[in-house]
């Protein structure tokens, strides 16, 4: 019985060490290279709270809007609004 307790304790300790190592991100890896990007919460056209059902895709990015009129305005000069979002950390 005593040997079983010792073996189980050793296994638990090894599992903890392995799990702690798996959770740590390697320094200089892909996760470290990516900048932190915020979730878009504000419409780039009118500044209102976004509606996740109203969006347009541009240059591989999905942009959300607050009302049905904003996508048409966005499509007239998308680079202007993308720059505004990027400036705000998006």
C-alpha cells in the first residue's frame, strides 16, 4: 500500500510539472510575435455600438457596423475606416 501511495504521488508530481510546462508560452514564439488586437466594439463610420449582424469584409478583415447605412458609406472609402480602426488598436 505504501509503495502505491509513493508511485501515485510521483505520477501526480510529474503530471503537474508537464502541465505547467505546456501552459508556458515559449519566448520568441509565434504567440509572442503577434500584437494584441482588441475586439471591435465601435462602428468606424458613426461611432455607435456594433451590431454583429451588420458587417463587410475588406482585405481579409471583417468590419462591423452600428446601422444599415454604414456599410455603404464604408465601401466608398474602406481604407479610411480601416486606418481609423487600426489607430484604435483593432
